[in-house]
């Protein structure tokens, strides 16, 4: 017998059985709202999955995609080029920190991360440091779902089902310390010294075996963990001291989430490699990018085995339609001043988010840039149950929020209005109040 019309789809990161009994179906989207199949406007408090930064249904992107398909629908990225991928690479390096001048395209955050890890290893070998093969991630990190990403990642469920993953990986401790930092507004005060964990790993493995450290400048999927004050600067110093590459996974933080093109700029810390995706195309067409410093690219060009310097790439690297969507998205961010706008909205969101302090079961509230999180206490023996119920209730009340376990995350499109920020948190408060 054929499965019914919902059963034939195996949904990602979704409790399929529960969902299919009570589905939430989205049939349209415009600006700050989704439209559900029962005709309701649902306020998008998450920019989809941290990705629709310019809001939904942008005509400029729609036109760019339509025109591109008519002009050049596809061209192979190996051994051939097309103008828009060079144009986009140029636009990106203009926006990215000084010295980050070379872009490798892929199709997702996961691929941008795996590309970064492979580039790090190939670079170390090319410059004669072939013993530097170890990759260091961080507990509670999320770097997508490729084998590289889950190996350096630190979220237990994303790792435990998938065997031994990559060998030669170790992890820094995470920076979350609610005992000292609960209800911090902006960056938490305590924990910069946790960057010294890298010294511990250097003592254990020796720097001559370590290729790269990868962290999210602000951890998102694990439940929004802003870095303690001074932590990232310290990590940069230690990487430089030990000749280890520093990779920032900016899949959620790039393109205005912090009010700047990258979190690197916001924190004034320049890594060697930045991974981005998501808002690069305003999520209209899948695309990822790995942006590297001059010294990495130059070293590969000079020392890697010729003629192909990097044996890596995807059928859809720099896809012309994705490039067109990205160029239009970058235009919108600039023309509409969305990054600057995010700075003001972030201030309002900080105040509104923290006004939920004292609400039943709320044990922490965190925020940074246009990102906020409200953590509720887990129900005994049922971690994540309350978070899931709050998410469902908010959907019924007309707001899409995201539950990461028992942490409710907010990352609205950068076009959000102040009254919509208030609505997001009013509804969340009601939803939290309505469950036991
Ligand atoms: C920091 C980070 N890295 C990587 C990824 C993976 O991106 P994708 O789902 O596009 O593969 C995500 C997705 O949320 C992310 O937040």
C-alpha cells in the first residue's frame, strides 16, 4: 500500500509521527508573515531558520532569479566560469574584514563548513605542515550535518547516532554558565578564561598536530549562547600564538544579524576563515560560501600540487541563479539600510525580551544583536517538552518561534517593526503561561 500524502515525506529534524497527526503547513509568505494553510497570518519571529533577513517575497530577488534562469540557467563550475560568480565574490570580499579576499562557493551552511575544514587541512599540508591535521570544535557547537560538521560540532543528539565520525577531533569546553551569567543583557561578564581551554588541548596534543579551531562567534542552534566578554579575542590570540587557523562559522551571524556584515566585525576579531550561507541569498536559493584570508589562498596557489590546487567543489558551486539571488539580496541589505536598522531593533528587542523575567518557569534570558532567547525550566524527565509545547501554542496564537530544547529562540527578519517585537514576546509569554 502507498503511504498517505504526508507519510511519503521523511521530514528533517522533525518528530514525523507527531507532526503528521497535527501538521503545521505553510503555503505563502510576505514581508514579516507566513501564511498557513488555514489562511492565518503567522508572524515570523525566526526569519525562517535564521535566514530570511530581508523579509519574505522580495520582488527584487524574485526578478533577479527569474531573469537569470532565462539568461543562463546553469553552467559547470569546474574549468568554466560565469560573470556573476566573480561579481558576487568581489562584492563579498568588499563587505568582509580586511584581508579576507577569496571566496569558495557551496550550497549550504553544512557544505560551507566542510569546505572550510578541508581547506584548513589542505592549506597546512601545502605549506609544509602536514602533521597539522587535528580539528578542534567546541561543546554545544552546531556546524551543520555533514560528517565534518558533526565531528567538530558538540550537540549530543546530532553526533550519537552516527558512529565514530572523523578521527583526530577534540573540543573546547562550552561557555554557558547560567550560575554566573543568567539574565545577562548582551555579552555575559564571566567566562573569557574558557578560551584558555585551547592551551589545555595544545598541552595534550601539541600545536604541531592542530590545523584549526572552529567556533560560532555566537552559538545559535544550541540555544543562543553569546560569547563571554573578551572570549573571542583571547581565542584569536591563542590561535595566532600556536599557528592554528581560526574558523568562524557565521552561517547565522553574517549579513546583519549583529548589525554588521559579519560578527567578526562586530567583535573586532578577524578569523582566518568565515563560513556563511542562509541570508547570503535571503534563503531564496540555497547557497553557502567559505571566505578565506589572503595567506591561505596565496599559499595554496603557490605550493599546492598543480594544476588543480584544491580537489574539492560541488556541481552547484556558484550556481548562476543562486549568485543572482545573492547579488539582489546584498543590494536590498544596502539600499534599505537593514544592517543599521537591526542595531536599533536589537536595542528594543533586548528590553522587551528581558521584560519576561519573572514569568513562570523562565530561568534565563539571553540576547545579542537581533537574537534573543528565553530559556524555560525543563519538565522533570522530559527535556524539550515544554519548549515544544510553547512553540506549538505560539503557532496557534499566530507567531512562529523556534524551540531549541527548552530554549525559545528569536531571530526575526531585519525589517521587523517594534510593535511586532512586542507581539512576539507577548504571545510567547502567553504560551509559556498556558502550559504546565
Ligand atoms: C552555525 C551553523 N552552521 C552551519 C549550519 C548548517 O547550515 P545548513 O542547514 O544550511 O547546512 C547552521 C544551520 O543552522 C548553523 O546555524
